[in-house]
């Protein structure tokens, strides 16, 4: 309205220039005075006569003021009468209809503020801002309107009404074409997360195009680190049902770069010669493939020798040279301008603490600035799951440099989960949990869960802390409380309260090492009879256990691998000096998947082996191995091995070996039903409570169907025991929800 009135006033003044000068009066002023208006206009309001040009300027200035809502002019015989409608003040701002985003998160970022004047342009910008915030969290169908509510004669309440609509959600993430990196590794690399069976009651959204784009960049960057410089990656969103989408990343890895030779400069430095020899050996051991981690690790050592000698005029760097189709690794001295880092500013982080981000940098105030350390810092920050993107700007002033580290965070790092599962082993189960992989901005992970099934109820809190000096290391702390009813299997009930710690190290993308210990206060009670295999378990025990785990995983999928290898070595030790039930236990796992390049079929070989023994008397049945059910199909849960009446005794040793063949059920890449045919051989033996401890082999054969739904995997299997013992219990059909095969 103000703009329309101003247009007609301009036309009016253009055709009425003959009107004589007159005095001016103002009407409609409530909060404002003429003196206040004088501060808004460029014409002196204290004189008596005004020309039309001056009136035009006054009205234009008033129109341009935010505190004036509207202006009208009446021309009387002896004066100009300017009617002013003052803008209303905002008393308060209210948000209605918002569920997913808190009031303060919206109000604190609006241009409109309490005690400011109403401004329609600002309100339009605020409405667009609210829409953008919702769109970034997957709510693309949101509707936002604004209204006023009169508070007093000169104040109103500004109200934004929001209709959120249904959010778009990613319920499944798939990778197609990845051979080098496993799907498990890529899932952990990207920031996007599925909203699947572990949080099917979640009403929020994980649908964010910006994060999808950042994840695409992360994957490309990771492939380049391993020498896949021509990798092409794209993604597609497939709508599964209303507001439910599958996110598919298509990966064309192309060839990996082979290094024909290292081209060293002619340096006399002895340390350099050692470096060259070690780097050359490691590249050869890597089949001469380019690997950024290998190269930079050795160059870091070499550059550290320069730092130790206080040499800052150059650093060692590398580049790839191509000649006649061959690629050479060139190592050279890079001159460095002598710039001291004055200060480092962290910008853009609203959740992650400054000290957490600073701990990931290879740059510190007071040190000399090296381009190499800047590159390393960018790479490390971009690998973090709670960071979408980062850039480092530098500003030089004489011999000093200031750095601005600008980050864009993934602000949705936590999930409330409510999950259901079912297996033939323990029946139906429920899990309620809360997890966050950037807990209160610390860069650490918190996972808590409450799980219950037919056999046990468990409450567990796990905190994973990354030291500020090495992000490849992590500390795990946990506490747990477990109540178990083992009456139908081991013949007693059990309560456990436990706490523990472990330190882990990600040696590489595929190799992880961890070592730790835990303490449990155990109370076993309500024994069914007085036999030793039950009574030896009954009582109160303090148990200390040391754990060592070495794992290697190069498989291409979490739930349904078809290529790669998985190896685990786990060793447990409860020493006699500090544990009341001392024992040791060794478990070996080996899975091998051989895919067929011409179709989706594959062969697989799965081996399990366990060895356990007591360090003082008999190995308690609760610490022994069990066999049958999900780990040996065709037999009942704990259906293989020695027993006395209904009490399961298990064994101190076991092995299983499964050979199989699998593929798509309908031989269609879009099909989500997979099949496996398999034959399993195995045995359990050596119980300290059994009269017959001899090795007796069992054999079964069967077929399984794994249905990979958008919510969770469902597995059905039918297996027939071919070789069994009289005491064994068979179960031919097995069904599970939440796990495959």
C-alpha cells in the first residue's frame, strides 16, 4: 500500500506544480512527535511555508522509514495536512504448529524481533527462512503463514502458523558398483543414515540434499586417496512409498593408479635415503598401487625430522607425473614462505566444541605455516561424520598468517530408536535406545539401549571417546545391568551388573584392533537341582575378564555380503588371581565370499572355531560354547551337544564349516529376495560335566531366503539334519526378523 500511495503522490506532484507554498501539519501521531519526524526527513520541519517539491521529499522520506506504516496527504486552503499511520511494535513472537523444530531455534534466527516495528519485507524473509530450515530437515511440503494479534493500542503479537506435513525419509541406503570399499565402510564414512527397523517410530527426517551431495564428495575423496582418480559417483532417490525413499549411490570405480617408479631428488640427507627405501618397500608390498595413506605417513616422518631440526624453509611433498602411459611418484622439496601462524579462528560450528575441531588440525598458533599441514587438516576434518564440509582461508600480513577454519556441521547426529526383532533362538525382542555420534559437541559417541527378549533383559550405556591427539584411537567405556532366566537351558537364573573399558585402534580402513577389560558382579540363583553342573554356577561371583579382538573386514555389504573376506580373532582371559571363575576362551571366525562378475551369484565359505578351558576346576556351563539354531541350521537353539535331562551342558570346543551358493531369487537386480543353498558340518565336544566328551560330527543341508525390505531384513530357512546324535534336537524351519542368514 505504501508503494502504491507513493506512486500516485509522485504523479500528483508532477501535474500540480502551480500550487502556492503553504504551511504543514501532521495528524495521527501517537508515539511519535514532530521532532521524531524531523530525524526521518531531510527537510526542516520548523519553518512555515513549504513548496510542493519539499512536500514530495518529506512524504518520500516518511515512506522509506520502517516506523511509518502509511502516509496520506490532504491539501487544504491554508496548509498541507499529512495523515500518518504509525507502524506497530512487535510485543512478542509466537510459533504455532511446529513439532520437529523448537520455538527458540526458529525465533532466535528471525529478522523480526520483539520491540521492533512490524516490517512486511522482513516477515516475508522470515517465512522463507522457516521454509528453508524445514526443507533442510526433509520437510518439503511445509506451509508457513503470518498473522497479527492486537496486544495494545501500539503493539501486536506476531504469529507464524506452520503446517509441517509429512517428512521425506531415507529408509534404505545402497551402494552399487563398489568393489574396493565394503558397504559397511562406506556407510560409516557418510553422514546420511537410514531410518529403518532400529527407529521405525521416528517421526523426523534424514532427507537432506546438501548432505547427500557432501557424502558424494566424501566418497570420491576417499577413492582418490586409494588411487582411483577417475572414479565417477552419482546418486539417485527412489521413492519406495509415500515420503519413503531409497538413496542409491552408483559408483564407477575405474582403474586404480599403478606407480611404476619413485623419482627421488638427489638429496644427501641420510634420513631421506632411509625414507626412500622404506617408502619403496611399502609401495611394492601394496602391489605398486597408489595409496595416499602409505605415502603421507612416510612423508610425515621425513617432515618431522625437519621440524626437529627447526628447518622451516622447505618441506617434502609429492606429486604424480605421467609419461607414455606410466605414472611416477615424484618426491621434491617445496619452498615454504616463512610465515608464523598468528591465530586460528573456528567458524560455523554451533554444536561441535572449538577444542574438538582444533584437535583435528595439524596447524597451531606459533608454528610455521606449511601448505602440507593445511591439506592434511582439511582431509582429516572432512572425514568426520559430524562435519559436512570444511574450508580453510588464510590471510597474510607481513611474516604472519591468520587462518579461518569454516565448517558446516551435520546437526542431526542423534536418534531415538525403538526396534523390534525376532529369531528362532530367543523369540521376539524389543529395543529402546538413544544414540548420538557427536555427544554435546564433543565429537564422541554415546549409545544407550534397553533390550528385552524371552531369555534376558539388558540395560547398557556405551561411551566412545576419541582422544584429541589421535582420532584413529578411541576409548570405550560401558556399564550394563542384565537379568537372565536360564531355567530352561542351564537350570538357573542370573543377575549381572558390569562395567568395562577398552581401547581401540583403526589400523586401516579394513583392520581394527581393540584391547580391554570388564568387571561383572554376578548373582546366580534358583537352581533346578543339586547336580554339580548347576550348583557350580550358583552363588555370588566377582569376575574380571580381559578381551582382545583383531578384525579384518573387506566385505561389500553389512547384511548380505557377496564379495570380500571377514576375519575375527577374539581372545578372553579371566585370571585366577582376580576372578572367581577363571577361564580362557578363543574364538576364530572366517568368512569368504567369491562373487561372479557375470551375474549376482556367489560362493561362500564360513568357518567358526572355539576353544575354552577353566584355569581352576571345571569350566562352568555358562562360560562354555553352545551350538544349534542360528549358528547351525537344521538343529534347535542349543540343540547340539551333551545334556542331562533338560539341562544343556554345551562344550569346551566347537567348530562349524558352511559351504554354500547364493544369488538373486528371481535373477533380477531389482529383486530384493536373495537365496542361499548350503551344507554345514560341525561339532561341539569336551564338556567338563559330560560323561561322553568324544568328537561327533553333525551335518545338515538346506536353503534360505533373505528378504531385504526397506524396513529390515527377514530371513527364512529350511534345513534337514543329515548326520546327528540321539541327544540332539532338530528344528528344520527357522525364522528371524532383523538379521539375515
